[in-house]
């Protein structure tokens, strides 16, 4: 279990670059430009990066929370029954748990709580309806309470906030919405709440046990972008690219790769290619597929594959090579 100091609080589960980013990088590098979802994939990735930057920007406000009274967990991903739910940041106090759903929305934001509607207006763009974050938060609270009821004997209060981290955004209709807060106000809101919440106060040892238990139960996300976007494999290009200048003009010499654009020579350029394959299609590859991706004849390809793993036969006809050692 990793524990890091963040401000005065113990960060029991530190924030990491999301696993999906490597998958997006591989997909964007290899998706044919003629595919109709190219723009959508790039936009989803940009949104994910903006969201992550927003979460990172909240660290300053988290450092202003009253010291030494709470544990912080980032990127919490739990399962209760068949439902998996994700929480950007979760704070375990002795008298409550706080869920933070962080939003890095820009532009003018029109909230309508009655309708459960959020409309974003950005210059030079049509207004667009965003997923209503308060409903997302409600679902997380509900599922977390269910999870706690199953895994923790004491009943602890769960509070939740949607935190708007983009200072340049203009919020309309949000002032009366319970649980919606600007990042700069968050420390004051939480410090006050921690003082007044009196229903239950856990012993220090139980508070820590609860935080560790949540961290220990977190599941790694399963990412399969090819399946998610339902992309047919013919739209995904193979090929070796230069590990130095990223050009696709790479040729195979006797025992190494050479970039025709920048002259860079590298013995292991094929490993990056196979890593892309792994991120998009999983942990095993056949020799035929590897030949297609690397643009090599069978003999050379087999030699490179055998350097990476032992062949495994999963059916009578097909022999697979594991790519796990590349991770
Ligand atoms: Zn190059």
C-alpha cells in the first residue's frame, strides 16, 4: 500500500496517470484517419486529460484542509453487486466520508436542478448538454453507502460534492444546488462540516482501518477502447515507427531497425509496436498478426517473438505468444 504525505493529510491512495491514457495514445497513433470516429476518440481523450488536470489542480485546496484529521484516497474504484463505481477523490474523516466529483468544465454553465440538466456554452460552439454531475454524485453516494453497509460495521455519514475547478467558468443557477461548490471554497466548506458532523466519531484505529480497507478493495480499470468504440481491426494500422522522431519510415536491417527520416538505429523498435498491439488487442499475439504488424517475414518475426516469450498453444491450430513481459 502506497502512502504519501499530501499537505498535512495522509494520502493513502495517491493519484496516478490513468491507465487509459496509454491505450488512447496507441489508438490515436494507429487509427486510420478515414475512420468516422477519429475526431470522437481525440475529443474523448482531450476531455479525459482535461479532467485529470482538473483533479490534479485540486491538490492545493486539499492541502488547506484541517491537518491530521483525515485520509485522502484518489481514483477510488469499487464494486458493489454488479455495479462498479468510480470516485475522483474520497476523504475519510473520523466522523464522515466525503466524496469529491471533480469537474473541469469551461465556459458558461447553466444548471437546472429540477430538470437534472447542465448546458455548457462556449464561444464559437453550439450549446451542449452535459451529463448532469449532481446525478452522478447521487449514484456514487448511494453505491458507497451500500458498499459500506456490506464491509464496515459502523454507520458513518457520507457527504458528496461536485467541485468545479475551472476558475474561468461562469456558473448560472448553481447557487441553490446542494453539494455544488467551487474549488476555492471547498476547504472552508469541509473544515466547517468536519466540525459540525456529530453522528458518529470513529476511534483513530478504526478510521485508519476503514481508509485502508477502501484502498485495498479498489479495482484496476479494465480498458478496451477497440471494443468500446466498436472499431474493426482493418481500421487499425500496423507498422513500425521510429522511437526517436516517430516517423513511420523505418526499415529492418539484419538485426536492427533503422529510421530513414532521422537515421536513428535501435534494436528494439518492434517492442513499441507489440506494446501498441497489446494495449489495443490484449496480451497475446499470433505469429501471423505479428508479421503483419512488423512487416517482416515469418522467420525473422518468430525469432523476435521468441525473445519476448515462449509460444503457447491455446488450440490445435493457433500458437500464441504472450506480450505480458512488455508491460
Ligand atoms: Zn526517426
